[in-house]
């Protein structure tokens, strides 16, 4: 996994918004290319339980947030759009 300080998602934060950062993170760290913000990551089997835990750790590191136990709902990780909403709500 790329270090937080040099992660392409962190470096692109000034211009592309949370969705673009997440798409970059999923591409670079998880090899998930060609995603749209609405791609269902869970139903399509793109993230299994281990990848989901790795994603949570990457989100916490990249976005300097803490994802609470109450937020560990599959609906929050179903798509890039849903993850962006979670990240933005935790960052505020």
C-alpha cells in the first residue's frame, strides 16, 4: 500500500473532490479500474470482507478520519458515492 503522504488520492485532494480521490485509491491500492461512482462494489464481488477491512484502514489513513463501529454498515460501502458520503460526513 502507498504511504499516506505520497498516496495519489491524497495528492489529488485539491482538485478532484472526494469521489475522484476514492476512485484513485481503489485503482492504485485495490486494482479496481473502470469504476463509476455508482458501481456496486459489494454485489458485484469487487470487495470481499478482507478488502473491505483494508479499505476502511486506507480511508482512515488517507482522509484522517475515524470510522465508528456504527458506520460499519454495508450500505455505507456499496458504492464509491456511498463511501464518499461517509467520508465527507466523518470529515465534517
